[in-house]
C-alpha cells in the first residue's frame, strides 16, 4: 500500500533526512520519500500491517522531532 502524508511543522532539512533514513529501516516499509520543500512523505509498505506501520512511523517521527504532526494529505 502506498499513501502520502503531510508532515506539519517540519522545518529542518536535516531532520527530514534523518526521519526518512530511520523510517526506511522499519520492518515492513518498502520505501519512504520525504520531500522537504512540500513537507510531504510518501510511504509504501506491506498491506497486511499498514496501520501498525503507520503508528510506528508516527512514534518514530515524534521521537526525532516532537513538533511534527503526520496527517493524511
């Protein structure tokens, strides 16, 4: 499954790269791309556990950058 999310409050390109790198290592994630200029993240993962993976992604983002909110685009 592939979905696009908006990362509200993302204001650091280094943080975006760091988040992208960490998410790409999560189990079940096929690919992730964060466009810092549009603050959009495209996430592709296995269908069976998509909601669980999204929850893990949100948790990871909040650990790295607590002021960033992930919402559906």
